[in-house]
């Protein structure tokens, strides 16, 4: 009984040891499988490439790109230059604006001189200037000025006549300069030519009026008509003075607006001059035939000739 019990005890110990070994083996297998699974997951997650690796891979790809068996473009050594052909003169197309080459410093001197003359008249004969403007709309004032003869009026009238010749000649020069017309190589010489044309036209026109007045026995009417011309010319010289100054010192590049304003002013004054002259001659019972002859011969015909010369 004792041997059987010992044998049974030994057998149970062996069974327990076997079971323990088997259990340990199972635990080891489980741990080993978990490590393999973790390692497989770790291996499946690839690390993000660095910028250096990306540049290296790009360089490797570029090394495989070849042109006619070479990584570099082979230079052409068989190029022949044709020296007889001239290349086209192709330049950058930019808008071209012609710049005036006229030296207009002398215009400032003329404007200052005209301003001094006007200031002198304004100081010594201010009433004459106010009567001059009033005579444009009031015939009584005009007739009174025509009958008055004194030194102050004649002195102021002479200065205003000079201002008129200066301003009108300067306006003609500026119009020619704006539209690309040159009477001479230098600007000052062009102005002198215009000044001579204006002065000669005025003098010859007065001589022609006097001659026709003597021929047709209408000297008093002719004198009054010529005085009317002088009044309008003096006022026109005063009005044109700021216009020609603005044209010369216009802040914009193109003073075309002020040039047209000056031309329009001269046209308006000339129309009022003819209207006043016709009314004066009609009041004096002047012959309509002689009036028509006066206007056509001494007013319209010279303008048509000037227009013809300018157009040609």
C-alpha cells in the first residue's frame, strides 16, 4: 500500500511538471507571436523621407534623362554666319511725342514788359480804361471819347496799342507753334515776323480806309469807324494778355484748350467790331454800296487772302 501510494504520488508530480512545461511553452509562444505582430506592424509603417533623400532621388532620376545618349546638349559647331544679311531694326515701340525746340524765355520778358505798360496805364489813366470797357456797350460813352482830345487819353491809348500788337503777335506765334507751323528757324524771329505782319496789316488797313474816305467824301465817318477799331483793339489786347500768359505757363503738357480760347476771343471781338462799325456808318447815312465796298475790300478780302496763304 505504501508503494502504490508512492508510485501514484510520483506519477502526479510528473504530470504536474509536464503540464507546467506545456503551459510555459504556450505562454512563450503567445509572447513570441505578439512580438512578431508588433514588429510586423512596425515594419509596415515606413518613415517619412527627409528633404535630403528627396533631392537625392530627384538627382538620380535626372541622371537617367539623356538626350542623344548624353546628359548634356551637344553644342553645334557647324554654324555658318551670313554676313551679307542685316537684322531687322526691331525696337521697343513707345509713343513718341515731339517736344518743342523753341526757346521761349523771351516770352517772359515780353509778358513782363506788357504787364509794366498796363500797370502804368492803370495808375495814370484808370478812368480811361473804365470808359474804354463801357464804350463797348454804350455808344454815348464811345462818342464822347471820340470827341475828347487830351494828353492823358492819347498817352494811355499808345501804351494799350503796344500791348495789343504784342499780345496778338504772341498769340499768332503760339498758334503756329501748337499746330507745327514755323515761319523761321528761331522762335524769336518767328515772333518778329508775326509782329511785323500785324503792325503792317493795321497800318495799311488804316491808310486804305483814309484813302477810300477821301475818294467817297466820307472822312468824318471813316475817322469814327477807325476810332472804333482802335477801341476794340485796345480792349482785345487787355483781354488777350492773361490768355497768352496762360498758354505759355500752362501746367498741362498740351495747352490746346487755351489756344482755342484765344482764337475764339479774337473771333468774338472781330464780330462785335464789324457790328459796331456797320451801325456807326448806317447812323451817319452812309451809302450801303460804299459800306459793302468797305467791308469786302478792307475786311473780308484780306482775311480770305491770309487763309489762302496759310492753307497753301
